[in-house]
C-alpha cells in the first residue's frame, strides 16, 4: 500500500479484509454482512443508504487498486446481502437472515437476468449493480415466502 488512502480503500473494498480469504471471498463477505445485519441492521432501513454509498466507494477503490472486478473486492456482496436481509421478517429471526443470505448467494452465483446483464457492465457501477439486483431478487423471494408462510 502506498498511502493511507490506499489502505483505507483496500479495507473498504475487501469488507475489512475478508476479500483476501483464500476461497469464496464473496461468500465470506456475505456472511459478514449477515452477521452485522443481525446485530445492527434489523429494524433500521435507513442504514441501507450508507451501506450502498460505502460499497460504491469501495468498488471504485478496488477497481483503482486491482483493476476490473477482482474477486477480492467483496464490498458489493456485502451490500447485496444487506439488501436481501432487509426483507427478512423480524419474526423469522436468524432463520430469515440465513434464508436471505442463502438466496442472495444463489442469485449472485447463478446470475439470472437481469443480474447477468448488469454483471457485464465494465465499471464500478457494474461491479455493484449486479449484486444489488441479486439482493433485490432474493428480497422479492423472501417477501413472497413471508406472504405464504405462517411464521
């Protein structure tokens, strides 16, 4: 790292270093997001705005430091998982957060349309947008399940 700016950008882009995990750094970043959500996110939808803003900054920093969408940049997965977790009903507790995490990872890995379309955008916006879309699809599935399931 050449400067504090680079260090701070790398810490943000890698979700406090979880992006350096030797395997599945996106999943590790998503698990961190679910844990943070469980402790501070539930019932605080206003936190979604700074989470997405920080992810935007992290995607720019990661691209500047390491080039086009490197796997170590996982702040986008953090934000996408947070979007999915926002949809989990409070009554579901940790089951809901776990379901949101799992559905988000499936959507992020499988990349159904429009996630696959957004994934092809060669910019920091594209790095973040596909994960937000995966989170929105997971959230829609959680909302649908919440409307059907009694608990």
